[in-house]
């Protein structure tokens, strides 16, 4: 059965989606799509055509949703939050801090909308009870004569059981699975966009999201395995720096700085 978010998306009811929420940047423009290939793909095209910073593309279904490291992002239609936001950060702070600000907004909005305390797995996974319930995908481009733009896509498993969907990793979870009840996706989207807006506005004013982002990282202090193209590193995740890089202490005592990769948490150390 179609819920309120499906209904508002179908009616392209941007104003109703924005009801009761005062955003400085995020959601100034909202594109509602019943089904699309990938909201990141659409948002990137809009950004190339000059879309306003804060433009949000929200879809009820994706036929080619993309995840990190070339993976697919799967979600049954009408069950999830699938959206992307166009951002045009000023030069200066490390580019990954834009993603940190959005991730913090998602964590805060999720808490406000559901009472659930999510954590982050480096670099961009959203965890509930240590299991993946969502993720962020950032894609950016430089622009001639401009500062460039970044599209940050967010996928959050809301009202479905991931283990019943072929192709989704068995260890994934959802809000439904954790709360044992369905939640109002529309209210949740508003909470998240509002919190993303607040975090991004702070970031734009020069407040670094780094310390709070690092605090939300469940990865730190854990024994981890990082899969990189052609390499596998095992060690203790010690810290994540201002650029978003993860520092691993290897058993031999050497430190490795990782900028991208796939992390598995093994166990908490000490
Ligand atoms: C990951 O954990 O691998 C990141 C997943 C990001 C998925 C979202 S769903 C909305 C947006 N559109 C996409 O195609 N991908 C992101």
C-alpha cells in the first residue's frame, strides 16, 4: 500500500514535503520521481545544468541505484529513503568534510525521527546496532571557472526486511527490523533534510564537522580488515583525520593512511 511519501512523490508535492520545516539550503528545490535510474545520476545532471545548491532529488524506486565501489544499491519500491542533494562547497576545507556534514545530519535526523542512535562505519556506512542500514555515495565534479559541485546520495533501509530481498547482503538491517514497526517515511525524510540543512549551514559558516563525525565513527578502536584494490590491510583503526582518511596501526607497528576501501569490523580492542 502506498504511504504518504509515495503519495506526495506521485503528486510532485514539493511544498507539502517541505511543510513545517525551515531550511536554509537543503530542499530549496525538490525533484520528486516515482521511479528513476539513480537519484545521484539525476542530481549530477541537474548540477551540470546549474541546479541550485541544496537541490534534492527524491525517488520512490531506482532501477540502477548505485553504491560505493561500483556496487548496486537495491531497495524495493516504496520502502526506503532514496535521495541525493546537490552541494557547492566553497574551496578551503577538505572536500570530504562536505560528506561528513551530510552524514552527521542523517544520523541526527534519524535520531529525531525514530529515536534510534545510528553510528557510522568508515567511510560512509550507516549502522544500526552494528549492522548496515544505509549508506552515502558522494560524487563530485570540478567546473570550469567555478568551484565545482558535489552530489551526496543517501540510501536508508526503512520499511522492509533486507534479508527477504535477493542481492542485499545478509548482514544488512532496516529501521523496520530494529523497531519492529513501520515508520512514516515522509516525517523521517523531513527530519533528515532539516538536520542535513543545519549541519551543512554550520559547515558553510566555517565550523568543521570533523570532530563530531569522528565521534560517530564506530570503526575507531576496532580491529579491522580493509580491502583495497589489490591489497588487504589488517590492524587497529586508530583515528580518522580532517580529510576523512583512516589511520590503521598494523601488527608490526607501522601506520597506514587509507583514503578509500571496504572495511570489516572484527572486534573491539581493549
Ligand atoms: C553505499 O553504502 O554503498 C552507498 C549507498 C548509496 C545509495 C544511495 S540511494 C540514493 C542515491 N542514489 C544512488 O544511486 N545511490 C545513492
